[in-house]
C-alpha cells in the first residue's frame, strides 16, 4: 500500500511513532520501535521498546502506549482508538490490542518472523475473537525498516 493512501493525520502520527522509535534506540539502546495511541484526534498514549531497560519481556512499544493511555484515561479499553506502530505487532501485543478493544492498527514495517497482523499470524482479524481490528500496513515502511536494519547492523 502506498503512503498516498493514508491521510495526513495518519502520516503525522506515524512520524511521531518513528520519533519514539529513535528515542528507544538513542536513549535506551533498545530495538527501535515506537507506538502512538490516538483517540478522538488526540494522542492518548505513547510507548517505545523498554524491555531491556526494564528487564520486562512485556515492555514492548504497543504495551507501553496502552499502559500510558490507561493511566491518562482511567480505563483499560479504548474503543474507536487507532494505534500507530513502526513494526508489525507480535502475538503478545496483538492480543493486548484485541483485549483493549482498539479499533484500528496502522503499522509501518512488516515482521516476517513474528508478525501477528498478517505476516505470520492473523491475530488482529481472527474470527475466533469477539473483537476484530482493522489493519493497515506500509505507512513509512521504508523509514522504519531502515531504522531497524541500521540498528541491527550496528549490533553485529
């Protein structure tokens, strides 16, 4: 899907997610993934990978954005919200998004090893769940992929 098929707002929020991914890399030495949860045209949650810094395997960017939104809004469910994330969610994050009743997920780069939004699993749209999430992919994928590729190249 080309970037032109996304709205200016989609691009703006994904750029913010990319800023958070860069922050994860630069501030914490983490795998550069960032996430932004938007509800009613406002950012209500932000997160970036922190699993190494926090010694917490669940501290992925998506989980951080959901936790941030939960604290800000005093709720654990976000119907009508869109999550923008720089890398396709894994199965853990996908199920958290289903449980949080997020309406839509827009992700940049696919994850051919553990992606749960169509690459390896179809968790977000599975008819087995009582909630399904609209999925859009490829927004600013080249930028996100380059950030990840450079990060792992520097680690080798």
